[in-house]
C-alpha cells in the first residue's frame, strides 16, 4: 500500500519552552487537537510521565487508537507511533522544535503511515491535514492561555 506523508511547517512567536509543552503533555495535546486523549501508561518511574514509553489513547469515535512515545528530547523533538488500533499502520509522527533568531519557534511536524484498507491512505491524510492544521493554527492562543 502506498505510504502517505503529511507535513506541517509553522512559525510561532513564542519560544520552544512555551510551545513544546503543548505537544509533550498528553492532556494538553488533546485540548489542542480538540480530541479526547488520555494517558493510559506512564513513562518509567523517575522520568516525565509523558515521556518515552508513555502511551496515550485517542478516542475518536469508531477509530479509537493508542500512540506510544518513542523519543522525547525536551524542547527539541517528539516521536511517536500508533501502537494499537486505528485505521493506519506503519505510522511515525515526528515533531521538531527549533528556536528562531527572533526568539520564537519553528515547528516541523511530519506524519508518515499506510492505510490499513486499500485506498484509504489519501483520505486519512486529508483528514489529518485539516484537523491537525486547524490545531496548529490555535497554538499561539494556547500558549498565551497556558
């Protein structure tokens, strides 16, 4: 099945220490996306509970699924994969945060996957572009509100 790739590039006036937590904390990420997200497994004791090894459940109607954090480099990088359920497979989400010269954040968010059902990948990619694109447009408001 063809591999899909969805890419977002955004610039925010807020520094990475204000933008990164919106994506790193499962609860805040859910609020940003407007989706019910719940951390169902903490990262190992002594680390950030939302860090490497943590699992979040996204209950999006009939397509509930779980994501596992693979990489969590504070203020720089988050990588995650769909580890259970959902209409996609062979998934990798990668969110990079880079400080800009003006003190803001350059965000580069890439999602790669394959659809489980033949021909579904393009449709799912379109839905992701819309839903996540809208959420990323709300980031400045989210950081101001904390």
